[in-house]
């Protein structure tokens, strides 16, 4: 019997150390709620889970972009809705001017009303913006401003996932109303009032085209957002399966390791006590 090296005790200590590491790892998982806390827990799983997390983050930003785009489009649509009301009123006033029951003085009052209304139409075009981006013309200010730039919204995780809204020029120049807005004091006769009605009709048609395009773009964006929300849910679920801990399974493993640890402590004590039997040989 050899006592210089207690092999049984060393073996039991090694097993106890391994069990202690397993308990520490199990406690880490239970306390964080994650099965993978470091690369060594599951190297390939960590790589996949991180890629899924990046994808989910990108998708969520696409959703945010889409919601912002809807807000922008609604601002433009509401502003053009007010412009549509103005053109309806202008058309009605031209009809009023194109009748024998309206006097010359009455037509002059109508001309002034129309001039004010078209000025307000241009004011709306020059004021409507979203975070400094002008939506109904190229910039703030004059009625002669050019069309706004086409708007591209990235609603998705890739740069190619874009939705475009065409350029808009919803001012008196863009709607072809410069002749009507430039009438002089003696310019609104019954004949002119009759001719200008078709001009306003054409302007209403153009304006409705802009609004229709915005409505279609908004529907497209909202559909894309709904689809992205579904994708984000599924991607997060996939990441959870890989990264998150199964509490029932890990709790059972923790309890098992605790039992093994207690048994290991008993084994070490027994291995150490065996050496004491040598004393009996010396008695």
C-alpha cells in the first residue's frame, strides 16, 4: 500500500473541479437567461445567433423608416387635400362669374377672391415640409419653384429595398394656373371665366394624380411594414431558439450537477480516509 501519492483523492478532486465548472456555467445561464454567453459555449451557434440579431436590427430600422415615410406622405396628402378644396372654390367662383346676373363689380370681387385663394395655394406648397424636405415643390418661397425631388424610402434590410414616390409640383406653375393667377383688374370677364374653368379642371386632374400616387405609395409602404414586422418576429424567434436557455432543461442539469458535487465531496473524504488504514499496519 502506497501513501505518498493518493491517486484516488486526486481523481476525485479532478472530477469535483469539473463539476464545479459545470455548476458555474449552469448558474451563469440561469442568471442571464442565455444558453450562449461566450463563444466557447457554442461557437457556431453564436455566429448564427449574432447574424440573426443583426438581421432583426436591420429589419426593425426598416420598419421605423416605413412608419416615418407614412407620416411624411400623410402630411403631403393632407396639404394637397386643402389645395383641392381651394381649387373647388375657385371653380365655383368662375362659374359664378360666368353668368349675366353677376355685375362687373361682382366679377372684380370674385377676381380678388381667386387671387387670394391661389396665393394661399402657393403658400401651402411653399410651407409643406417634413424635417426640412419640401414635399409639394423644390423649396420654400415663390410660386415658380420647380418640382420636388423624387423621394426614396428604404423599407427593408437591404439597400435595394426601396419604395419611390414621384416628384411633385403642386403650385400655380406646376398646376398650370399662372394665367388665372395673373389676371388684372379688368381681366375677369364672363368669357374669361368660362375659358378658365377648363384650366382649373385640368389643375384638379393633375392634383388628383399627385394625391393618387401618394396614396398608392403609402399603401405600398404600409404593406412592406406589415411584412417586415412578421419577418422581425420570426427572426427573433429563430435567434431565441439558438441563444436563449431552456429553463426547465438547465434547472434539471443544475440540480444534477449539485448532486454530483455533493457525491464528489463525499468521495474525496473517503479517498483521504483510506490512507489512515496504513496506521493499523504500524500498530
